[in-house]
């Protein structure tokens, strides 16, 4: 019996063994014999380097590993939970029970207004109303009556040509004009020379202090109208002026918050305001449009509450066209062809904003309508109105020359960097908690390397426009947190402001585009006449002023007398016979080359008492 029991068992074992051998035999032809005799492939180089470091420097390797693992974040990646409502208050303390379900009450009360057809009807009504509002704002006044806040009759330096012949007529002409709002904040970005004075970071107003309110030809017309009380800074307005030609001794004036400077000698073009104008529909309605659009977006967030993607596209369209038609048009009336040409690429970029950031954050606030309105709209409209909200920050461009020319620019930049750094650090902390930090860090490093390469291209200047800053920072805000909502609102508004007001300018620009009316840094000529060589005993009409010979690379001189170009040529002296000896006179000299003018010197001055004042060092504009 025992042997009989063993028999089948042995048979089964042998069968099993045989079957395994057969299977191995079947598999054997599929294996490469060389692979059976060679060693496995080596590890990649970084694995070998990591192993060598761990063997040679175990403590350093352990610390570095902990550091990298910390910043890598959790694995698997972690999704941040949606924020809980702060305004559904349920407070208990020592028998005190306070329950204020504000968000829940708003959601329950506004539920009937979430009908999509109601949204469609109200959207159509808004578009029609906005169109009529824009028409009343910009298209009821003749287009040739519009001027900008910096419109003048006389160009700076030699912009009007010899004896000002390019800026005629000088008299017997009148002009009805319309000014936009907020011209008091449009100031000179570079120092402007008037006689022997330098004017900077204020509107250029020369004269206006006499009985007839006479202004010099290069005065900002709208700023002078504000000073004269003819228009409002909040709503702009219309006025009329007449050219009166030569005028002597422009007197300074302080009125309506603006101060002009004087000019003690003669100027060939001047003007005075008229008592009336024929223009109508002159009020600037940008404040009323802003109030309407803020109210509409608030209703959108709190009452209508469509899907998050619908809210996003409403913000994009409302913000872009508010800037284009009301708050900061590129010109007056607004150029609609240019606006539509910019609007299409703006929509594509904003779609990227939705995919990279907004779709992860805005839906998280669906049950927090009042909070979402607060976090998004307050910062969104601050970004859309960047021209106002950042107006007092003394920074124009992030170039060394721009930062050095305005007092307080470096301090303001340091404060901004500290604030932005704190926000970035907090956002990095949030990203690390989700495990996405290596992904974001890799892309930002690539972007930084590309920016460095672009900044090194010869003949071009790297220009970080504020719409580009928004594009660079937006991807890092795609998380369902309140700070991310705040950042997204401001960055979207700032992007729309930059694109609508200035267009999608290139990230690389030529130095000439950035200089504008600032000094070029060219060689300056030298007056040979000075305070010691000027002979006051010679009659004024017989006086000559002298300057040094032409340096290499230049073919002539341009001489400004009393801020008017009076000589162009190669001579090394100039006669004062044509000028009034009883008035002071101001002289500035520049080199010319093939019709291009270099920097002018600072003014030298001849006073009526026969005293010559040497020019200060440096150039003037």
C-alpha cells in the first residue's frame, strides 16, 4: 500500500519536472547566447555619480538628499482642497453662538438668476449699452479736434527747424480742441530746458501769469487749460485758443494745482485762450464707465454666477475694451482697427492663462461668490487701471538710466522687489506642498536662460513690458488658494492694460526706441567764449560768440538762441547783432552729422548788464 501510494506521487513529480524542462527548452531559442554570457548594462552616469558621492561623502549626501526630497514635495502629488468659506460664520464661545451664513444665503437667494438665457439677454443689453456709451465718449466730437495731454505747437530743441519755419504759422490762427481727462498726471519723463532752467516730472507749462494768460508755444495745451480752469481734470473738456506770434517775458503762474515757469525773453510763437468754443459733447466719461463696469462684473460674480470659464472670458473682454475705449486709449478717438488687431492675439494668450492657471483656481470659488468677487475684482480693476494705481511709483522703465534719473526710483524698486519676493516665496511654499515644484522650477529655469540669451543679443535692449511680466508669472498661480486668486486678478488686469494701451511690443527693442527725448550721449561742442573772454565793453550789436572746431565724425553745428534754432552750418562764430540788448539770451550748441543732431550743451547766458554765464557741464534736452 505504501509503495502503491508512492508510485503515483513519484510519477507526478517526474511529470512536473519534465514539463519544466520542456518549457525551458522551448524558451531557450528566444534568448541570445551572448546575453547569457555578458554582464548587465551599466547604470546611467548620474546613478554612478550619486553612488560614488554617497560612499565618499555619506553625511553630505544624506543632507542633500533630505533637502532635495523636501523641495520635491510629496509623492504621489497632492491636490490642495478647495477653500472653505470665511463668510459662512458659525462662532461659538462661552455660550455665545453667532451664525451668519452669508455665502450660503447669497447662493440661495441668487439661484433663480443663474438661468443661462437671462445671462444671454443681459449680455446683449450690456454690449449695446456699452457701444452707445463708447460713442458718446469718443465719436461725437470731430476727430481733428482731439489732442493729447502732451500736444504742443512748438517742438523741443531744433524740432521746428531753422527759425521755427516748420512750426508755422505763428499768429492769426485759432483752434478749438478737446482734451482727455487726467492730464495733470502726464509729466515730462526727461528734463526739458527752458531758458536756463531745467523742468522735469511736471507738465510743461511756460507762462500764463500775465493779464491775458499768454503761454509759450511749447506749453502742454491741455495742462494750461487745466491751470486756466477751462477744463476739468476728472472729465477733460473743450476750449479754444488763438496764436499771437511774438511775445516777450512769459510770467509764471500757480493755479488749480499746477505751476508754470517763466521765460524772460522773446519767443516767436505764443498763444492765448479764447472765451468760448464751438465744440460740444466734450465730457470724458471714463469714471462713469469704470463705475458701470465694476458694477457689471460684481453682478456677474455674485448674482448671475455663470460657469467659471464664462466669468473668465467676460473679465477678459470687459477689461480689454474698457482700457481701449475709456481709461487709456492709444489715441483719441480710439483706433478701432488697431484695437481689433491686438484683440485676437490677446484672446489666444488669455486662453493659455485659462489652461495654465485660471481653470485650477476660479472654479474653487464657485460656492464663495462674495469672496471670489472680493479677491478677483479688487485686484483685477487695480491691474486694469495700472496707469492710475502705479502712477505715483517713480519708475518708468527698468533700465539703469531710467532708474537713476528720478528721485526715489531705486527705493521704490527695492520695496517692490521685497514685496514680490515675499509673494513668490509664499507661492513656492504652496507649490512645494503639492509636489509640482520641480516641474514649475524646470520651466522657469528654461525661461530665465532664454531671457539671458535674448538680453545678450548685440544692438538690442531687453525690455520687460508689464504685459510680459504677467505672462511670465501667471502659470505659477494655478492653485485653489486665496493668494492665487488675488495674484490672478491683478496679473490678468495688468496684462490687459499693457496689451490694450501699448500693444504687444517686442521684448527686444533698439536703444533709440528707449531713449525717446533723453540725451543720446554724443560728443558735446565747446564754447570758446566764456565769462573771462567775453568783453562787455564791446557794443552788443558788435558781439560775436565763438566755439571750438569740429571734432572728427561731425560735419556742422546747430545753435539754439532762446530755445530757437538760429544757425546751422560750419562757421565757428555767431553775431548777436539781430538780438535785443535789453533782454537776456540763452545759447545752446550741438554737433550735426548728415542732418542728424547730437546732444545740445547746457545753456550759456548773456545778461543785459553784459555778464556772460558759462554753461554747466553735461547735455540738455
